[in-house]
């Protein structure tokens, strides 16, 4: 068991960092095609984009293969291609979701009564998710039902993508809370929770300098951040797990389940408690990853970064 601090060298280079090395023109082209031609024609264009990344980006191909081998015991080039294509399709769907064009999508819900109970009590909560499927689909359903979800995270690696989405819907950026330090950052989150809103955190990727726990995940030790549990302990709010799994061509299966009513970190066993919460999250994440293996979008060597 270990709770350590990630260094800049250990911090992974995620898929969004790769995406940001693409051109502004390329990102705008995809957005233009989506808005001008619609979802189905643009999805055909994405097949070529996915093939380019698989054939032209050795690191994407290598890291996808290593992950898929853990799930399936083998990984063909076709499986890698499908993995990358799923990411592209989910990213494309963000354009339509942000634009309010949710007619394209079917949604199933499991555990939705937990969110309904929160809404009825006007109680705020932290929603833990991952780079698995689409959290945007969860927010789409929240908008349909009249409650708010705000995203807390690091957005430096997706500036161009977020800028393009903000142009489609200026209100979308208002729901992003950039991770920071100090009283002002905490007060903003506390106020959202006090208003009965939900604050979502993707808890499967480590930022430079962040404290991490090394826990079992897909058969080997992986590094997961402990920041979400430290934050929840300070705010004394309930924590739920939420995932939106993409099922081609147009369905999202949404899941919600309780994680902890309150995160408690005993002073004499703080690291042990953080490790236990991180392991609990990793165990449940593995369950959902196995439900939709081509939906996990961490395109870097997750385990070697440990």
C-alpha cells in the first residue's frame, strides 16, 4: 500500500494532449461538418480520422494494444481501430450534446433514483466518474430533468476543443470549474453544493504534483488520485459513482450508485483511508470498464506510469 505524490515526469500524457497537437483548423472542420451535415455523414468521416491515428500514431497504437490485451488476452489491429473510433464517436457526440441536439440519442438509466432523491432533498453531491464513455451524456440527461452538473478538472490540455464547444454554446464553459488551490476555489465548489448542484470529478487520471494511491486495477498496480476524497472529506458531502457507457450507434447507458455518504479520514490512519477509497473506486471502475472495454479512453501507458 502506498500514497505518494506524482512528479511531472510520472504524469501521463493523455489523449487530449495528443488531440491538442492537432491543428485548430482540423478541430473546426469536424465541428463544421457536424453542424452542416449532421451526425451520420460526419461519423463516416471519423472512420478515416480513426484510421489515421491508428496508422500514424505509434504511441496510440501501442498503448491501446497494451490495455486491450489486459481485457481480452489479445489485441488485433482491428480491435485497436475500434477502440480509437469509439473515442472519436463519443467526442463527436459532445458537439451535438453541447448544441442541445439530444434527439440523436437514446438513454437508459440504472440507479437514477439516487439522483432523483438528491434533487428532491436539494442536496449537493460529488459525482465520481472516469474517462470511460461520456460524462457529457450524464449532463445531457441532467439538463433534460432540470438539475445542474458542474465539471471540476484540468482543462489546459483541451483548450482548442473546449473553445470550439464554447462557441457552439457559450453557457457550456460556465459549468467548468478549473482545479486550483486556495480559499476561492473551495468556496466556489461549496457554493455549488449548497445550491443543491452536483460537482463531477473524473477520478482516473493523475495531475502533476497530485497525491496518488497505488491500487489494484485490471491485474496490476495503477496510480489513482486521492484528491477527490480529500475534497469530499473537507466538504462533508455524499459521493456517488456515475458512468455513461456508449453503445453504438446512438445509445448511452447511464449508471449511478452510492460510493460513500461521507468521506472520513481519521487523523491517525489518513493514508490508509485514502488508499481504501481509491481501491474501492478502482474496483468499481474495473467492473464498468469490463462492461464496455472499448469505452476507456486513457491512451497512455497507465500502468508503466506507476
